[in-house]
């Protein structure tokens, strides 16, 4: 009898173990990117790179060649071997891992790695260093595989070190006011860096930005006291806060002047392109730059430089050719104008098999598509066409003479891969037609690509794909990393926009034990601005992990991509022109109307939360519809577009002088008196993007109006809370809804 009782207990215990394993609850340490357990709950992945047309898996301890037919891996070398061949003789010279190893020469067994002391090229067949420099960690470091020269910035000056290690100083007047070799125009127009090597590695184009005429925004640095050993009795004074101003050109004010230099590695001379800004810069009575210069590209023979030049009104864009040797302006290849704005985001790309032909991306027909051009500016033909968007150009398959792209032709929420015939424009699908695919093309002939993809129920798959016909080999099928946790319900659908015709897509996250007979407090999460979307056909419909946390606490979270968000075409994106926030609010309120039709949504407990543009939308919704939203949390909110940066603000609003009615209508200062619900405003105290003046001005307006928002600032943090501060932030956001909405 005792034996039977023991066996029954043991059986019950064994049966309960899987159930208990399914009973885990999430914490923010699990879900938030700054959390201590976050990396364990991300879908399994592989670090991959190309060695010509050969795929290499890079890992911490070794690099392995991946067989394209079988998927099997063959070890190339280990981390220990690399350090042995590099003769690493100390901590500073140790290569720490191989995840960032690259293979810059398709036909040579050369791997590029770095340590804290140098950048190394190692021949893994000969087992020795074949080249190295000592510039690891320099600012704006840009290395050319062709010439082995490196451009970098040091003490505000631009330098080039050639392959022999000789250092060339290109500038002498660099300073906080005169900035060389770094990103300009506040990273708008697709700009991410400030130096550009020619294909042969013999010419370096670089930005020079004169921002002496730009107003300083008075940021304040708050020093930290030592955690231990500091004592007032010892007579040591606490550090004093210091001014750390940012150059911040606000709408309607002076902006910086940019010119483009070109350094010749052979002659060791620098010339400047004779752009309109060169002549303009010589006129001190005219401090405002007339042009934005972006999407710098060299011709395949390195003799010409192509620049897209956009006027300050951002409604007239010209693609212009310059002589790389003399800087002479040669000719204008094409021009695009608009009654709203033109936004160039992509440099031209030359066909590898036709050096006098390039592709240009443009929204001129209403959607971002590819156009084939000759080097003299003749538009040969439009290659892609339809009510869908080319999302990216991955590169070229030289064997089939095709262009490999990502697009949302299948569905606005998807991202799929295609080969586009460079002459006929015919599309060949390269994936399964589902979900969101992010491919990387091989760096030899472009005949292969690896494709990391997700669907709403697929955490991560990786395929090695033939770029001709899409046939491939599965390399990884990731398990659900949340399989041992109690997961919420993720749903997706669409409603009509406020115009009555446009489809808008939403995501909803419900508690795991959702009961349609109950009513739930519901939070609308919103961004709403340009160059972003919140809903697509990736894992969990692109749900943010904070939504999972809120659903676990008994909330429904609703997310809607309104007009003005990305990847839906020019007219969709430009709907808010000159009146930011207004069309977006109309669409978000259509989402609220939809929520009110659902019996399980408690319309008396609606909250709203967003960050940056979403913070602006949060306060806009709470003050324009004060009887709808009971609680809101606005992070890093824009309050008045007068105080936002020139490039972004004037694109969508024109200048305050041109559009005073629009600026007045969209400002939230006058709306402070309308606040009824509980509103918490959170900012980074040193935000260089949406400067603290926004939030502080709104709070002052609330004081004058007698309304009562709450406020929290993170000292030393910028526009987003980094590291573990993000866990603290999301706990604070959550707790605010727990206190006032639940």
C-alpha cells in the first residue's frame, strides 16, 4: 500500500512538472533590452558574414564555412589560433571574440579582426599577420580595403593614415564649431557618416560642417558623486554641474553650412566640390545654408562624385555630378520637385556589369520605386511599379544581371525578397511569400543570400538562398524562447482611416486568460510619426515586450499605425503636411471608436502611452480629447515644433514664418488648460533630440493653467534610457497605469 502511494505521488509530481514549467511569469528583467535575463529570451540566431560567395558563421570562439548544399559547417580557424598567429602578447592585444570578423577580399584567405590596440589582417592559410594599423577605436574610423588607408577624426581634425602607416593631417581648423568627417544635417536624408572612400580607395570625400552660426542649447551636465569614500567632513566640495551645450538649429533659425572636401591619396591634396554652399560660405552676410547635401556616391572609375542637393524648403532635389579631381560642377542628371517635400534617402547605385548605368530610388509616382538611368542623366525606364514600396536594395546578382530588393508588394505588413531583371523589371520571388524577411547578399557575384525571417508565429528562421530562383537550405529553425512562460494573446486586423477609405493596421495584445465577458483597462500605445511603423507580420506582429508585461498584469494594449507612418506610399506619409499630429489624431480616434465597439474594452479606463513623436501624440490626445483618456504617460515629448530641429521640422511643417497657423494649431502650450486625466511626462535630462525645453515649457503652461501633470527626469540620459535605466523606466510607466488606470 505504501509503495502504491509513493508511485501515485511520484506520478503526480512528474505530471505536474511540465505544467509548472508552463507557469512562469515574465519580469522586466526578462523582457526589457536592459534586463539581466533579456538575452536568454531572445530567439536563437546565428552570426553570419560573407567571404565572397562563401558563407561564414562567426562566433565567439571560431569561424566556420557553411556548405550551401548541406548546411554543414567546416571550421576555418579558432580564436586561440588567431591570437597565436597575431602573436598577442598582452591583454590589450588579445582579440576578444570572432563575432565581428570580416573577410574583405573575396579571393583571398584574409580575415579582418581587431583588438584594443590595432586592426589586423590575418592570412589564415599562411597563419600570419599580413597587415595591421594602430588606429583601433579612433572616432569616425573608416578603412578602405582597396588602399588600406584609414580616415579618422582626432581632436576635431581629420586624418588619413596610408597603407604604410604614414599619417596625413587633412585639416587644421577643426573644432566644436567646424566639424570634419562626421555625420551632418542631424542624420536626416539617410546620412549616417561623414567620410566616403572611392571604389579604388584613392580618394576620400568628406563633410565639412560650419556650425558657428547655430545657436547653443544650454544642456547641463550633472556629475555623479563617488559612491564610497566621499565625506563632507574632509573638506571636499561636491562637483558642480557644468554647461555642456549642444548645437541645435531650431525651425526658422540659422542652420549650419556644409561643404564637401575630396582628399587625393596620391597627390596628398584636398579640393572642395564647387557646390552652391562653397560660394555661399564666402558671403558672411548670408549665414543660412541654401542646400542639404546627401547620398554621396562615386562613379565606378572613381573619377566623378554624385551628390543629391536639396533646397532648404525641401521641395526641389537635384542629382549633380562633380569632377573628383577638380571639384568642378559638371552637370545635373535629374531633378525632382514637389508641392510638399522631396526626401532623398538613398545614393545612386551603379550596375556592376554596366558602369555607365545606375539605379535611382524615387517616390515620384507615389511609391518608392527603382528607375534606370544613364550616367548622362537619361531616364532609361522605370523598373518597378505598383501601389507598393521598394523597402531596400540588397545588391546585384551579377550572374543573372538582376537587382535584389526587399518590398511589401505581397502585403503592406510584409517584407519579401525579389530579384528584379535589370532590363525588363520582371520580379522573381526569392522567399516563401510570408512574414518579414531580411536578406544579406553575398559579396562576390551576389548569387547567394542568407535570409533571416519571421512570421507572427515564427520567432526566427534562417535560410541560405539561391538569388536566382529562391531555392535554398534551412540553416536554423529557432524554438520559441518563451515556450516555458505564460504568453498573452497577439491579434491583428485593420480598420478604415478617418478619410473613410484608407486601410490602417492594428495589433492587440490580450491577457493570456482573456475572458470576453469581462471588461479590461486598455492602453493605446502610439508613435504615429514618419519613418516608423509599429505593426508588421514579424513575430507577435512586432509587439514590444512591454506590451506582454502589461497584458500579464491584466491590460489590453492596442497599437494602430495611422497615416503619416512609413512604408505606405508618398500620399499616406505626407497626409500630415503642415499640420503634424492632426490627421494622426483623427486616425487614432478611429481606433478608439473601434475599441468602444468591443464589449471587453472598458471605455472608462482608456490610457495612452508613447515616446518621442509618440509622446507628442500622447499629450495631443489627452488635451484634444480630455474626456476620452483617463491616464497617459508621455516620454520625450515634442511640445511645440518651433523648438524642433530645422531639417525634420521644416520638412513636415515648413518654417514658422511660412506656416504660422500650422505651428499655432499644433502647439500643445495652449492646450495645457485642457488636461483632465492623470499625465506623467518623462524625459532624459540631457536629451539632445527633443530638448528639455519642450517638457519644461508645457509644465510651466500647466502651472499657469492650474492643471496637474506629473514629471520625472533621468539625469545624464539622452532621448532614450540606455542599459538598466530602461528597466527602471518601464517599471515606472507600468506603475503609473497600475496606480491610476486599473
